[in-house]
């Protein structure tokens, strides 16, 4: 074939008899590589083996499953101690309940006894007692306490030793007290009249106070019961302070009992009547 010379070739475009290849988009540049992080170790799930009552791990090992009700030694000991503490607390609470009930019962019994004692300390001839107590400078509650212990307000009372009337005057005492109160000593029955008995008794109490030099209730009660001549020697031999006597220091048993009862009655009459 004859080709034209190069100079005779032209630059005009001539389509190719072959189809053009498809256009390709250039790939983006690769992303920078991330630092590698070690993967966490994950324990494989434990699966239940229903036949053997055991569990199987991913590595094939078996171990006995722990019951939710099983306890370790320390847990059992702690539970035992807790139970003992609860039992001890229950016992103490029970004892406290019994003690409280007993205390309430004792208080009620003491209150009832005291109320009965107050009822037994009724005052008769109150106007006469107040009249002659005021005349001789005495406390009417103390005069009432003496009468309560001497005769229990019985104007006709006579002791086995011969003491007479509300305030239990001996015959020889009546003989010298009666004239000082404007009463004839020949009138023996005058001592059984409440007004005469109270008047002479108050005169005698005032006389005792002057003789012993004290109006201390314990000393006056001792002198009225055992005689005023005994009180100075008792004070000298048994008193702690040389002036007074405690009921427990009275050496004569019957006088000690008498003085204690007078003091109790005196307190009741002061609180409830005077």
C-alpha cells in the first residue's frame, strides 16, 4: 500500500472504529490507619447442664453450682449470733414487762394501803382539839396523833395499867393536872368527858415541852409515853447531836414503837386535816 508522505498527512480528527472505554472515577486516598487496641478478654457465658446439676464453662471445665441458700462458715456464725441476740433481747423485754407489771401492782397495793390508813385516821372532837391546842400553843395534828395512839378516840377507854380517857391519864397524873385545869380531882368521871380529857391532855403536853426544853415530836412522844424524866438520859446516851433522838435510837422497844406510830399519824393528820 502506498502512504502519502508525512508532509502530506493532515491533523484533522478521524473517529476510531473502536468504542471508547468506560470512564473510571479515581479511588480516594486510603484513610489513615487507627492505632490498634487490644480486644478485651471476654469470659464465655456459662451454660447450664441440666443433667448433671453442674455448669460448663467455655473451656469445658465443670464445677458444682452454689445454692442460693448455702452459707459459708462466717455467715452461719453471724446468723447464729444474730439469733442469739434477738432471743436475749426478747427475754430481757419479757423480764422488763414482768417487772413493770409487778411495779405497777406494788404501787397500787401501796396506794390502797395508804388510803385505808387515812380512812382509819378519822378525827373526832375536832373543834375541841383545835380549841385547846390553840390555847396551849400546840399543833392540833400532833394532839390528834397522841389521841389516836392512846385511845383511838374512845372517850371511855381504860388501859390494863389504869390509864383513863381519850388521852389516857394515869390516876396520879389526873390528881395534879385536874386542879390546874379548873377540874375537881374528886370528880373521877370527869376524865371520861371528851372536853375535860382533851383540855388536861393539852395541858400535860405543854408541861412536858417546858420540862424537856424542846417541842421535838419524837422527844415529846417519848416523854408522854415513858415519862419526861427518862428523855434527858436518853439524849445523853443515845443522841447523835446531843439534842434530838431518831426513832431508831430510842432504847425502849415499846416507846420506840409508840413514837414511830405517833409520827406516822402526825404526818397523816398534817396532810389531810390540818
